[in-house]
């Protein structure tokens, strides 16, 4: 194979630079982001589910039937079954971390299972500009896997000249930090103002007797006020003298959080490409705008499908080879439909009426 002419030549410390930076700290950050901001986790989950399912088509009908049965029943991990289960976890890792690794398990000359590998258990290294090597950790050392052709590896939107993928959540930690800070402040304010605390002030008069017993009267007022507050039943508080009672913090104005929270959520929605109405956000939008957002989401899902196609092709090719069938097949994804079933049925009815009208118009001149 010819060498890549535009790749950098051997430089000092180039071996260190060849490692694909899949940082554990960065992965923990993105995992924590999904845990702390529910809308981010919901958006990724919806992207995974909306990508839909697929089927394989082969010229040989027997091979097609057996291949599709395998795709539905192949064990995936310890408790899953079906290639769709494997791809759901694979795409989730790909969106969250930018890279995903899986393995095709072969046992006794048969395709036995699919396995989603944790990025914490493997390391990735760019051996050449066109080859990525997967290594596993063994006794504190990184050892190349024994059968690299059985390993599946993908990168999401890698920069030019790099094998490291870019997480779909890149750029969101800063926005999420502001959003969580607002939520924490709202919680603290409700904890302070929701549990009302009172300030009871006793002002003795200028009378000498009143001033002499000011301490005793203040202690008596505090005792009676505490008893009234601790009681399970509503009770009145009666006092003599200049006593004022007010709620602590009643004169404070709580900042309106609706606008800044929406600004942060708009950044999250724009980054993940999910229409707001799919995430339960009741922002004002017209029917035409919702349709345009659905079309944009469809193009996003098509892009993710193109990333998964090479993985599916490797799985199908290996199974057909081990089963003795010709390696001739095509991947057919289900149509992406984000419209209501009633609207789709109405559209089909209108199309049928239009086709019938066109046939009638075409046949009319012939009859004349």
C-alpha cells in the first residue's frame, strides 16, 4: 500500500502523539453530564431510538432469511439479543464519547455473540494515518488484541488527520454548569423562603421598669414564640409592648430564571439537533416550523446511519463467510417517519385520489 504523502513524518515523541486521546477524565465528564442534565440524556436516547432498524437483502433468498434471523437473535452482551441491541449501545457510546468499540465473538467456527467494549478497558493507537490499532489492558500494560479483524471501532466526526472522534456533547459542559448553577440557586432559595423564618423584635419603652425587665420579657417572648411555632396546632401569639414580627427574606426579590434557563436549553437543543417538542419543551412554534425541524432531524439521523453502515457490513460479511453463503448483500434501513400516523394515512389517501384523477384525465382523450 502506498504511503500517505500528506501525513507528518517521524518526529520526536511521535509515538506519544500517535495515541488517540480517549481520556478517562473526559469520559467521566460526559457521563456525569448525562446524569446531571436529564434533557441531555433524553436527547441522546431519542437519537438512538429514532435511528430505527434495518434489514439485510441478499440475492439468495435462503441466505437473506438466515441472515435476518441471525440479526434478530444473536446474543448481545450478557443480557441482550439482536444486533439492534448491540447497535443501540454502540451508538450511545459513539455520541457520548466520540468513539465506540465492539467485538464480534467467534466460537467453534460460528458467530457466537456481539460485545460492547467499555472504553475504560481498551486503548486506541493510530499506527499509520490509515490504520487504527486497538489494545487491551493486561497486568498494567497495553497489549494489542489477538484478532483485530474481529474488533469494531468507529469515530464520530474525527478532525482531519486524526482517528479520535468528537463527542456530540463537546461544548456543553460550560452551558450545563451555568444551568445547574441556576437550578441549585433556585433550590436554595426555595429551601430558605419556603420554610418561613421569622424575626421577632421587642423594643422596650423609656419607662424605667420596662427597661429593667427588658431581658426577662425578651426571653419570655422568645419562649412563647418558640412554643407557638413548635406546636402541631395553629395557635395565637399575644404580647404586650412594642413587638414587631416579620418574615425573614420577605422583602427580597427572587430573580426570574425563565429567560436564562431557556437560553441554556436552546444551546443544548441546538447542539444535539433535537426539535424542542420531542423533549417536552412547549416553546411556541408553528406547524411549518415543526415540519422543518423534523426534516432537519431526519438528515441528522441519516448521517448517524452512515456511520453505522460499515459496522453492520462487517457483521453481515463475517456471518455470511462463516455460514458458507456468498458475501453479497445490501443494508436497507426503515423509513424515518416523524409524522403522525393519521397524517400519513391522509397523505396516502390524497395521493391515491390524485393518481386516480390523473389516470382518468389520461384516459379521457382516448375515449373521445
